[in-house]
């Protein structure tokens, strides 16, 4: 199984030591490095910065939010980075959630799957550069209907380095996972667990079986963000992960629409997820964190001494996951790689 490095979001500013960690990941033979965005730093700019300092490692966005840019603007950025990096770009896209899409970007959220299908269609047209880009969709029209009436179908002035740049979709629900299998080159899961492998494999197979699907399971990529903490004390290691889980389960989304909450409910932790969400939204964040059992952390992470991690890794190797995306500074990446390899 390949290893990748997920830099993640910036906090209040640039992530300290991120470039050093990226260089260490390339030195260790990692396959890829990934950046993220929410409503702070963007994903493309740091990726270009890291790409300029590296020569081999693939450069991925995990993820670019579709509401943040028109599909043509996203394609322009992807083509530009692909040229500058010598063909190392991987475009990870995601719909995000209604709080961010409507609250931050001022864009409508309904029908995210149909919107995603049209978005990816346009991105692929731009990158292929085979004809002027057109789409008469429900969510995107090129040229735009109405307006001045002067809109013109155009091809990009830049000739792409590659006719196709791999597109991966972030997805948590079964319908979106199936869509990823149908129209994309990879799936970017979050909070995956070997225990849920059968559920997600069925969703992927549904997408692969659709007319026009681009891949089979054998040729499809599934890079998965996986917290790994090498530590003799399992409870202490779990304690470092629980605050982030409480944020996602409890606070990343409204009470009525929180896709992360739903992932853990499907995993068998519905009562826990409900309690964490109730406490978090009430402002009782420490109690929400304390309500997360260590078993939940262990189901979605690798924590503990090296021998325990290596033993539990076997379950991950039997899943649809093709690459583990790790986090940490340069020293941590070295320590984790030693434990996994």
C-alpha cells in the first residue's frame, strides 16, 4: 500500500514546518502530498509552493471546494500546476456542505450530485482542449444563457501538458461514492474504517457498473486520510485525536445536515454521534470530546505501539483503500513510516 502526506488546512496562518515535512515525504518515497481548503487558506497556492521545492512526489488537492470557483477556473489552475510540476497534478474536488457553500461562498447547495456531474464534465472539456467548451446544464451553462447574449464558446489558450489530469472526488454518502466511481479516477474518503469496507465497496461497484464508467476497482485510486500515532499509551494517543473527531461529528455542519456525523452513525456509533453533536452544539466541547470512546478512534485510526499498528494495518490492506495519507511533521512522518513499512 502506498503512502502519501496530507498537509491539511492552515490554522490561523501557515502550518509550521510544512515544507520540511513535504521534503521528508519525498525523501521517504511517499507517492503524493495533498493540501486542503475550507474558509481560510486555499488549496492551490500551497501546493504550487511545495511543487516548486520537489521533483517527484505527486501534488493533490484534498480537497478543492467546487463552490469556490467556476469549473473553468478550477481547470485553469489544474492545467497551470500540471505544467509547472511536469505532470504531477491530481485534482481532488468536493461539494463541501451547505453551511460553507451558502454561508461563505454565497452559492446554492441543493442537488450537489447533479452539480458535481456538470462541474467535472466542464473541467474535463477544458483540459482535453478538443473543442470549444460548451454545456447546457441545469447548474452551469457555457456560454451563459441570457446576459448580454455575447458569450462565446472558447478553448483554453494554454495547451495542456496532459489531455487528462486525474480527478478524484471526496464523498461520504453512498450515492456520492457511486458517482465518484462512475465519473472520476479516484475517491477521497474521510473517516474510513475497515469495518465499513463492504458498505463502500458496494457503492463503488454500483458506480463502476454504470454505462460510461471510466474504471474498475482494479484501476481506481482510493487515497485515504488516516491518523497514525505511534505511542506506547493507546489512551493518550486516542486523546490527541478525539478533539478533532468531536469537531467534525459535532460542529462541522448543522444538526440536520452533518455528513461526518452520518458516517459514524453508519459505523455503529449513532448514539455516540448524537450525544457528541448535542454537547458540541451546546458549546460543551470538552464534554463532547470526552464522550468519544477509544474504540471509535481505533476503528478509524492506527494508534499505539509499532507492533499493534502493524497488526491492525493488515485489516486496511484488505480494503478498497490504495494509499494511506499521513499527517505530522518531518520527524513524525519518519517515525510513522518506520512503523508501517
